[in-house]
């Protein structure tokens, strides 16, 4: 199993371009099931989760061709009924995204339970509540979910009980080919949800109010083929910003889609971190304040996650690592996932001054000198956060289980190397 060997203490310098958004690529690939015409996708990230989704689609009869690096032609001309491999479905959370398009295209699917990161309970109830409203009948078993729409789908009003990203995406993909009008209320509005809606509209769907939490969808009989370029991964962009500031570096991030980083910028400003915007690019200067901005009355600030457009949960791990290098005290609160912060013990072993108050809250006091340690990546986001910690640490760190990181970040070690990081990929002993 590969590992990262990292010698910390080297400032990052140079230019880098992020890969395509993983959280956009996965639903876009699933959405290709809705048309029997070819779809060409550019800027496809070459990462573990995307390759698993490709394998799932190919087992269903979808033909996928590599036209050139990062460009795939996806042709779901014929879809065969088959039992999806449970071992594949368990590898990614996004396998559940096959439900909506398969109900819309074929009227049903038998789906093994999805997998993905172990960061706490991750409900699928919202998915099934939405699909039932559209006309699906769902039977639950220990090893599979059987979904059928014997009378077909029909447009309706759907109120989601939580603003779940993947449940919103499943509801959208089913509703675009359901006759009649649908309203999806309390919908998630993350950049990748917006991208899915715009992509489907390019294929002939009729989705209005994109970017809001109230989507209006007029069902169409059929979608056609098309071509789309997947946008940059804003989570990778923020991770690169974090890597620059904690090493005292200075980098330029090309094609960074800064329009999606307004709330992240507000939050990082509280930590004394800022950047400059030049068109689609971001410049991160070396002279960062790295000082926590107290609330009025010299109160300790709190950084909390919330649904978009607020601060996303997937950036919490990166923000915590950055805070270890900032002067001052800050409280972090992630109410969404009860094990999101269970990588903090590894930061403490490196020298960070952090108190884990409970599964959802931690207090970070900095700055702390971090020291290299043997580490292990527990999930995608925490794994990259530990990589950043190792870049700023004194000495050498070895991070095992980096397959987790590879699931979400394409060649991140090579990108960091290009910026001057001393990071090597090795076979774990």
C-alpha cells in the first residue's frame, strides 16, 4: 500500500492548476444514463472515486471511451439489467446517485448500499423520500434496495427533510424526465449541484431557479447528447491555499473559480488568511497575518459548518490545520458528522494544541510547532489535512493509507512537488 514520505518546513512557491471537481464529476457521470446519445465530458478528474463510478456504469452496459487525457465520451445507448457489484458500490458514496437516473430511464434499479468515507452516520432516507414522492416504490433489505416505478414517474412537490446534496441530485435527475411540474424545496445549492442543473439543461432539461433552494423542473420526454467541461474543484483550491499559508509560501492558482470561495474567504479571514483575485486566478501572498480575529468584546470566534452558501463541512479539516499555525484561539463546530474531527489526535501527537470537546467541537490554540510523525489517512479530507500538517512540520512524516487521498485528489503529491514540497510516494513497508 503506498504512503507519502514528507519532509516539512519548505515554503511552497510557483503556479498550479486544480483538477476537475470530484463532487461534480460523479453526478454528471450518473446523469449520462438519462440519454441514449453520446455525452463528452472534459476535465474529468483521474481519481479513485471517479474510476469506481466508471466501472459501475460499464457493468451496466455504458460504453466509455478515453478521447484524450481527462476527456471521456460516455454513451449509454443500451443499459442492461444487472446486479451491481456490492464491492464496487461500497467503495463510494456516489453509487446511490444511480437511483434517480435509472428510475427515470429504465423505471427501476436494484442498488447495493452505498459506501464512502466513514465520518459518521450518512442517511439515505432523504433520497428515498424524494423518489417516493415522484412515484417510486422502494423495498429495503439488508443487502440491497429495490426501486421500481411501475406506473412511471410524475412531477410533484418535494420538500426535502434536509438539504442533502446527493438527495437533491437524485431528485433532480429523476424529475427532469418525469411528466409534469416538480418543485424541490429545501434543495442543496452547492456549486456541483448548480453544475449538474446547468449540464442537464444543456442536454434538454428544463430546470429553473438554479442556485436557489427552490428548484422548479418541467419534465421533458427525452434528453439528448452534449458536451461539457467540468469545473475546478474548489475544495482542492482551498487545500492549496491552506498548504501555501502554513508553509509561508506564495503561489498562484490558475482557473480557480474564485466566485465560489466568498464564504471560505470570510472564514479564512478570521484566521488572518487572505488572497488576491485576478480574473479566474488566485494569488496567495507570503505575508499573511496568521492571527485569529476575535469577535466583538474579545470573544473567542466560532467557525461552524452549514449548508451552502455557508462554510462547507468538507473544508473543516483544512481550516483546523491552518488554525494550528495562527496566533489565537478559535472554536470549530461541525454538527453534521460525529467523526469528522477524529483525526485531531494525530495533530495533537504532532504538537498541536487542540482540545476535542466532544465529537462535534474542538478548540484550537496556536501557533504550535508541529513535528513529523507516522500518520495514517482516515478519510479523504482528513488525509489531505494531515498532508498539509506534515508540510509545515519540523522533520519527516510518513502518511499511510493514502489510497483514501487518491480517491478525491488527482496527483496531489505531484502538484505539491511542482511547488517545491518535499513529498514522495513510496510503497509502505
